[in-house]
C-alpha cells in the first residue's frame, strides 16, 4: 500500500447547508456536462456518457448540481488546488466515483476538515478488486460516506473485499430516458429496418454494445446458427464500434475482433444473416431497438455492472434473452420480460448456455402472442424500474440518507495513519488479491505495456483468486455440480469449438478468451467424442455399454462423472431436453 502523507487536520468548516431554492448543493465530480446535446464518451465508453447524463439530470431533482470543471494540464498546481477547494467548500454533498481521479478531492476534504459526506458510484470497479480505492482510501473515507452499487452482485463482491465497513451502501439501478426509449409505431419500425437494409418482415435479433471479445459476440453467432435451424430467415443486427479494451488479466486483446467475427459468421453459414450497423445514438438507436423482435446479449464483460442495453430495449417494448451475468440478472425478469442464459464459471473461464438461449429465442420468434406479451411486460417493468422518475427517487433517497448523517462529520476524520480511523478494513482475501496483483507487476505496468497484453494475473493455481472474486457474477459455478444431479435426459453440448486429436486423446477448447487443452483418459475421451448436442446423457451411456466399455450397472454413474469433469473444465454445458430443438 502506498505510504500515506502526514497531514495537518484543521477544524471542521461548515459549507452551505441549503441552496437558495431549499435544496442541498451537490458537488458533482463525476458525470457528463453539458446536459444538452449528445452525451460524450467517458474514457472509452459511450455507455458511461449516457449514464453520466441521466445521473446528473436525476440529481437535479434532489438539489442544485454544481459540476467541477477539470482544468487544463498547463494550469499551475496552486491554481488547480484553489479551484478544487472552492468546489468542495461550496458543496453540501460530494458525488463522485471510486476511480483514481476522486482521490485528490478526498485528500483535500480531509486536510480542510470539510463536513460534506461523499456518495461514490461503484461503476465497474468491484470486478477489479475495487480498483484504486480499496487500500489507499481506508483513511480518506468516513463513516457516513457511502457507495452506490447498481447490482446486487457488485455489492456481494464488496462484502468479500472488506472484513468490516462503516460505509453506507445503496443498491439501485441506473436510469433510462423513457421519453426516448419507448415503444414505437409500425411505421417507425419499418423505417428503421429500411434505413439499415434489414428485411421488413424477417425475424430480427439485435445486439447492442462494443465490438469487443468480452461482449462474447462470437457466442451469439453460435446462438444465431442454432436459431436459424428452426427459423431459417432469422437475422442478427449488431450495433456498436470496435475498441482496444483488453482483458489484460488473461493476456487477451481485442485486436481484429470485428474482422474475425465476420469470418466466423461465414464459417458458421450465417454470414449473410448478420448486419453490422456501426454505433447508433439517440433517436436512431431507440428506433432500431423498437424495430427488433428480441434483444440478445451473451456478455461476460467484467464491468457489466448494470445492463444498459437490456434496460433500454425493454423500455422500447422488446423482450431480452441475455446471459445471467452480474447486473443483467437484476434487469431482466426471467420468464416475464425475457429469459436469462446461465453464465457458468468453470475452471477455465466463463461459458454461456447459448443452446438454451437459442431455444428461448425460437419460442419468442415463433409465438407472436408470447413475444407481444413479453414485450408489454418489459416496457411496463422498464418504465417502473428504470425510468427517470425511479432514478430521481433512488438518488433523492441516497442524498437524504447521506445528509441525515452529516453530524457524524462534525468532528474531523482521524489522522490518516491512525488505524482506528479507517472507514473499512479489507478482508484477508482482499489482501491476498492485492498482494498477488502487485507481485504480477500490475501497478508498475505502463498503459503501453498493458495494451501489449501484460501483465497476466490468473494463471495456474492463481486462477482460484479469480473464481473467488467473480463467483457473485455467475449464475452457476461448474464445480458445484454433483455427478448424481446430472439427469439422463440432459443434453450435453460443446460450449465452444473443440478440436479432437484422436492419436493423443487431446481435446483443445478454442474459446477465444479462455482456450485450454486436456489429455483425456479412455472413458472421458469416448464420452467427449459422443457429445454432439443431440444425444442425451442416458443415450451416451447406452452407447458406451453397447460398445462393451462398461456394464449397464456401472455406465450411468461413470458417464455422469466423466461429463461432470468436462463441465467443470469448461468443455461442455448441459441443456434440459425441454430446451432442445
């Protein structure tokens, strides 16, 4: 942990408790300004610009929002400090995020003894071990400050990272502008399809997000191929732009991903059924949502702390089929506004149950009444849960809650080197994670080095740290499946392309994020070779018996155990026969 500077603590200074209109002054250190015009990227993420826009708009219902204007680098340090001091002393409440840019404000708040509490937006930091805040900010935050999580899974990770905490915690969804994202007329739908060269009447799946390997678009191509076996004219429209955000912990870059997707689609025989529409914004995006029959997402992105595209699509009256991953589980109501595909945490990364997802998509595309009912429920749910009035209520309650404990801040925070003054204490797991992160050279790596694919963190036995951290995000941990629970009617299938070397009995999983290989024992090899996505567990056992490998009394349990191991390794997933094609 970086050594803390010894700082003089001054007596608490009272800022303005109420603005002229009777509301508190909210100092906004994170957000998107100006409020008019198209929202801009925050970092490399277009979605965060939209989030900043809706958040700052909703906060205006709770008080007067005063943004901090970031000064140019050429401005002298003294002037930068003076500007930040004016900003902080004029605020009743600080609204910021948990990333590194907030630290200077917290340090100055501590040094000046200011009483304004802080609400910190967690964003996607929890999946990175709370990133910049966990260890450096223990003495800068105070009881009465709080963290806003947008998913229950993020909060669960936070509680794994701390042994104790005096910080307030709120779990509340992000917002969607329901005046923009709303059901449209048939004319609007047809015009959106015409504009993007999409057939007027073809069943249309829509995927919205960055063209990034973490968004798992390659798995959506497998889903599309399976859907087209039942609905031959189904199409997929992909909205978004390619970026260079890598999954550096595993040494995975996003180089050439969009071009590779086109090649992969052609190899699967669906190349002509996929349209890449590029990034879309505002009214154009809203109309394209409404033009779709189903929104699909198989994302396993680490910072998927909410699910903005599923929320926007539902607001437009479009049902969603997506991975049961982190915030998606809080956004989509399974069986009501859409369906969730299990996100399975294996010994070798995450696999999404796309075969069951394809069956859900087919059920929506082939049953107009079911699709219309799900769309109507989706629109009602989204407007109730994610509309701007709902966000205003959530943020207003947070502001009121934070300010109600303002008296706690009347006494200055403890000296930064005083252990008793910590607002929270990292857990033993967090200390192991942080120590490993440093040992891997993560903090010393330059941005250029990270773009080159290093440093890696989760190899060999160190992968257990990743499992421990990410368990709350997944819907299933593969190793928890008991062989006795594998039903004869279940149908195993390969989650990713698998190459089989018969001479060496070597199986190679060619997942583009988590490729791996396994040398197989004779029975495991024989069982894996019989996995074709059609044969059930019971049928595979019968064939093993017919070939004389096992007796009828032994085969069911032995085959189930072999499949359990392949499932834990990430080679196969299961779908119940009810979801079969």
